[in-house]
C-alpha cells in the first residue's frame, strides 16, 4: 500500500490556500467579522488582544502546523526503513528546521510590501528575483538533471541570496537584519526541530508522548512567571528566531504526531474487507464538517452554553459512529474520532481561562480546540479523498489541494513574490483593482488570485520543480 496519504496533502494544501485567500480579501469593513481574524475585527481592523472568538481564518495556521506534525512519523519511519543512521537523521532534522528559519528571513527581506517603496519599479523586480533565488536554493529538480548539477544549483541559490541580502536597504535606512522575518515560518522551524526530537524519544510510547505534551504545557505555564524556567531555560543567542515561547505550538504538533503514528501503522497493515457501509463513512465525513462549523459559529458568537450542549450531542454521535471497527481503515478512523473529540472537549473546558479562546497571544483553549478541528477536517478529507476515491475521479477541488500540499512553499510564496509583481509590472493589477472595488468583486478578485497560485503550483509540477527543505 502507498505510504502517502492524499488526505494529509489535501489538508496541508487547504491551509496554504486559505492563508493566501485570507490575506487578499478586501478589508475596511467590506465583509462580515467572521471573514477576518477574530482579534482584528472590521471596520478598522485594529488588533485587540482582549477580543475572544474563533473564525475560519484563525484555524488556518494551526491546521498547517497540524499537517506538518502528522507528517513527522511518516517521514521519520521511512528513513528508519531506509537504514539511515541516527546521526544522519538528527542532522537532517536540524538542517530542515534551520533552513525553514533561513527561508523565513530571506523571504521577508524580499517581500514587496517590506522593500523600500522608493525603489520604485525595482521593488517588484527584486521580489521576482527573490522567488527565483528561493527556487534555486530549495529546489528539487527533474531527475534528468544529474545530482551534482542539482546541488550546484542549490548552492548557487544560497550564494545569490547572500549577495542580494548584503545589498538591500530599507525605508528606515537599515540593511539586513535577522529580526526581519516571516513569523509563521520561524515558528514552523522551531517546532519542526523540537517536535521531531520529542517524537524520536517517544516514538513507540503513546503515554510518553502524552507525558511530553503535559511537560510542554507545564513549562509554558511557568514561562509566564518568574522562576527557574524563565531564568535557566528561556535563553537564546537569537531570541527572535529561536525562542522557548514558540514551543507552545507543540501542543498542536505533538497531538498531530499521534495521528501520524496511527496513519503509518494503518498503511502497513494488511487490508481486510470493511464492515462499515458507505453511508456510515459519509455520515462520519459530514460529522467532521458539523464539528467544525459548530465550533466556529459558537465560539465566534460566544454562545458557549449552546456550543457545549451541541458538542455533547455530537460526542454521542461520534461514539455511535465509531463502534465496531473491523478493518485497519476503520480502526484508524475510530481512533482519530476519539482523539478529535478529546482535544475539542479539553479546549472547550479551558475556554473560560485566559479570557476566552484567542489566537494572539494563543490561549490553551485555542491550541487544543484547533487541534481537534484539524483532526476532524482530516477525517472528512480521509473519507472523501482516500476512502471514497476508489477508481472514481476526485472532486474537482481536491487535486489542486493535493498539488499545493505537496509543494506548500511555492503556494505560500507565489502570490506576493511572483503573481503580484508580474501583474504590477504589466499594468494588469491596476485594471483588476479598478473593476473589483466593491466588496463582492474584491472577494472574487481574491478567489481569482488564489486560483492563479494554484496555477503556479501546477506549472512547477509539470516542470517537476519542487521546493523542499
């Protein structure tokens, strides 16, 4: 059986494209509050850390983190099977995490909205150059290109990146600064290293993993207070890039590794005839969507009593639908349904703490609730993409999610560093903005730009040019 889950690729792709879309939609009160981060409400979109709530935009980042965490066991088990020695795996993990951080720093220096506006048209050409450099430095090229040449192209990308960074200056007169970075990718780099290390230490021990989650929770609680944790552990030569506080997102990544462990085990078990009917699988997929919508509507509207009551009903349905699993597939879904419901329950229980669920700074309720939502989204995608697929064609919206999930860095970078510069330099951007000034048309513009991102991902797929860390 294949060792790759299309559902996991789809979830990763969904998260990336949702990030892109959420950053392009019109602001200024054009759309309802649930179309933005809960703490940046319309019409002014001024960040207010006291506002609790949860919108679909708030779920995007933890869903991406979750997808990365679930992939850790798959990647590491594969390396074990290939006979990699421990030291090589450790170096590979460290390199991947630090490469993500380097990617984050370089990318932010080449964003058109970060570059000095006085550069004029050169600002857009530099953004395009940044895209090309990242593609060289982190590219995996077609197999017809000999490995020595591939490594040479990667090295060329790194050298060009260093040269470019040494020449750039910004509106405040400064040059290169490691404090100028993409925070999302920096967090990913931190938790990629720590999450993989913890998985290795607890790879065959579920209780050990749960203990590690509890330990992370305890350390993060103590980090906010004076004491030995802050004085002895919260130390870093570059705290803006490597920071103990970032590891609170392990509360998403570590539960995700448990999901990945179950997936790996299922992929390596002998297939057997399922006992669950197609109708039952369909009900499970709908249940995942119902869980997600219930929590988004209830927590954003702050209808907590009603949300808890409906969650208890959904928990009863979950218990009923997960009964009597026979095949490996059914046992996997039953396990995932249990985990998803558990993390949601724990998240709801913690909602009153820290003034309600909030993304920034991330509350415990936020981290755990979004973990549960991510699991249920993966369950729904698992049913639609991996189980119902069979010999039938996938629904039209699924292949773009899979392609983006397999090349997520391109999806993350393509709009600001490729599409927007090209549209601006050709004058097409001015025309598009002129005809999409209304909220509805602005939303359609965001959809179009997201589709163009999918097109870029598809084009690089045809060229067999994948960006990897």
